[in-house]
C-alpha cells in the first residue's frame, strides 16, 4: 500500500485527503469518515489526474457531506452518553462495514455477525463463533487506526490469540501495526 496526503480545491475550499494505492483495488473509492477525514483508494494503475477528476466530479456531494458533519459531529472528548451513541452508531456501522468488506478482500476470512456497540474498554472484539463487534467511537479515529482495529479483529478469525503468527498476519495488511497499537492505547 502506498499512502500520500494530498489537497485539492473544490468549490473554493481547500480539501485535504489521504490517497491510498492498493494493488488489490479494482476501482476508485471515496470515503468520508465521521471525524471529517477524507480517503480515496485507487488501484495502482490509476494515475493521480484521474483521481483529481473523480473528486471534481463528486465536489457537490463531498462539500455537502462536510457541511452536514460540521453541524452534527460529536468530538471524542465529549461525554460518553447514550445520545452520542445513538447519533454515531449508524455512521460507525457504515464506516466499519465498508472498511471490513474492503480489507477482507485480502484475507477472505468468513465471519458471521458484525455489531456496533458502546464498549467502554475495547475498540473491538471477535468471538469464537466468528462474530465481530466494534466500538462506535471508531468514527472519531484516524483512517489508519480504524483499518488497524478492523484488521486486528479479522485476523482473530484465523488466529484466536496474540501469537507471533497472529501479528505476522496483521502485518501483511498493516505493517505499522505496532505504532498504531501504541497510539490507540494512549487514546
């Protein structure tokens, strides 16, 4: 995976986004996370001019989403209330399911149910029955942190432990997992 921080002018606004190139990607994909981060994933054979043209064609949609999020976003430092959970659960479910589907293209693991919960001490979990559960607060994290958490739980479907084999499996998709893990423990 190749990752770059980019910017583009849309509707008179300077928009920053993360451009990711994956060899497994088959099409352009645009995501706007709950924390306002914008991510574009492209196949390695697509050039950056094509990505910019794609973003320009989606400018109205992007600017509308950003405007809506500015009005409704709740910051991670705000009180962990039932209201916060209700407001962000659906956004979290969309984010998690999209990233899970995308990241599992690499592993091709089978899982059963995916749930979004208001967990107090965990970012995610995996049951022996193959059910994945994620904290709704993922919408407040950086895209690379979200991907790490999802990959971590996916890898438990194959290695239900934290052995060297497990971490090698995680590293196939998230080579910087160690630093991300440390960063998330401080959050």
